[in-house]
C-alpha cells in the first residue's frame, strides 16, 4: 500500500493519459485482484460497482457446490451442520472485513429495507420507552429513498415528528448541521455514511458524538460505504448500522443485507425488533408458545435465513479481508482522483462539473459528474459497453470498485463519455 500511495503522489502533477493509466496499473499492489472477477463480454468499462458489484470468479462453482453437495447431498442435515449459524458467522466475517466490528454484533439476513425497518423501530421504541418525550426522528432531505420511506412509515406508526436536515445535493450532512437539529426531543437520527448521490463521506465519528451528547441514537446506512471506505463502528461508538451487500461487497442482486447492533444494546428488554419470527426466538425448535428473543445479535433474525444468498458474499468477504480495507481505500481515492483529473482536462465548453467532494476526508467511493445531457448520453454509453448509471436530474455516477477496476478501464470509459458529450 505504501508503494501505491507513493506512486500516486509521484503522478499527481502529470497530465492524465492512457500511458499514465498503464503506469498506475503497473504499480498498483491490488492490480492482480481485477482478474479475480468474472469478466463481462463486450463491456469496455464498468462504472457501476456502487450499484451492483461484479461477481467474484468462482462464484458459479461455489453455487454449484452448494446445490449439489450442501443442499443436494446433505439435504436438511446442512441446517445442523452449518446453515443455522450462517447469519452470525457471515455477519462476523463482514463485521471484521468491512465494519470495524468485533464478533457477535453483525448479522446477515433479510433485505436492506426490512432490516432498516426492524432496527429503526427497535431504536425508536427503546428511546420512547426510556423517555416518552423523544418523539423526533431526524434525517436529511437527500437520504436514499428507502431510508426516507421507512422513516416516514415508522414515524406514522409511532406518532413521531420527522425533523429534516436540508442538504446540498453536491455534498452531504455535516456535524454542525446535526448539532443545530438535535436536542432533548431527538430519539433517533438516520443518516447515510456515504451519500448515494454525491459520494459525500459523513464524519460519522463526530456526528455520532454530537447525537449522543443530545441523548439520541444513530442508525447509519452503510450501503455505499461498506467495502469501500474504512469503518470503525466499535471505535466510533456507533449504535447501529444497516447496509446492502450487492455493491462493493459483490454478493449479487437481491443478496441479503447486513445489520450491526453494538453489544451494549443487546438483550435490553425495551430494545426489541418488531418482526417476531421463529428463527429469532430462543430455542426455536422447541416450538413453544410465546415469543422470547434469542440472546445477542441473533435477535435481529426473523424468518428462515437466506443461506443461498450468503454463498457469493462469503467468497467476496474473504477477498476483502485478504486485500485489506485500508489498501482498498487507498486505491479508491487514487481511482477517483485520476477520473477527476481526466475530466478536469476536458474543454470547459463541454459544460461538465464534478459534483463530489475533492477533499479525501469527505469523498466516498464514487464520483458524480453533472451535465444536462447525461440521461441521453447514458443510454448511448451502455450501447458502447461503458456502464455508469444516471441519477436524475443530471448526474452520472462513476462507481469505481477498487478490487475490480483498473486505471486503463477508467481512462477508456471516460474517453467514451467525452465523445458522447461532444455529440450532445
């Protein structure tokens, strides 16, 4: 990683060219990982790793082994032999590789939306039980739609007031904005660690401290940060987090999500998730009357765990653990720096702007470009095998997944973006 960091500094003043991209690839200590993913026929540049990561090479074989042996041969015995423990075991792998979380605090189960609802309701209900005056649920106006919709539903169920933080869509929530919003009525604050639109990386440690000082609790959305930027959930005293695993964690479409709940909040009678399914009950196979939650993080489980969806995730987590999140972050910054420099060298007449933070401390794993013609450009880029994604009204996101993306790929893809913009 040190060599890579030094190489990035050495090249920072050079005019970006394809040859420079080749040099950066040649000195990249993570370069070999790009060959560890399935390659897509006809795709010149994949810029959508922040929406759907590439499958890890070997995933098809692992799924076949799962079907033929774990399921096909072992049949129901696999529940006793392995599957029943997978929500917590896979959660521990994820917590260690991506969240900075000690064992026993992360679980893999359900979709992001379902887990978000379960954890948010649990935190809200706990806060109301401890202090009925904490009736405000705080979130920002540009949070991801699911977060806003779930928050609105929980507020309606529990009679809460939504307090909105108005944010710049080219930036994100700051600790100062949070400090101006929270107070004695604050129950829970729901924020994204990395903003889905701009890539703004929130100061999660400072914000958590501000909310705690006001007596509130924080639920962090890690959809765009887990596997892309270092997270220190334990050291930052996070209360809880929920995120998807199909972006930078390469678990595939519809993969089960993850939830983190700090151990200090476990087994509190007033902090219980609302979907009381049999797999989250203590001793589920006793089939007894009445619901008694399992101890620890298992209490966040409700129904039968989606074990098939964990197979690709476990492969990807092993790769991330081997590469190391700090090295991943170093390459992520180098990739987005390179992309920003390429765009900055384009003629001003193209009318393109970068709507993501330049500051490394505030930039997440993707870069958003803005231009009024991007909606039509995006469709033409896809036809050419260059795949970013468009976010209304005028944003083109470059999700440069560090383990699967090369610098030459970035260069070639951006050449196509410029050519299509020149046709607008």
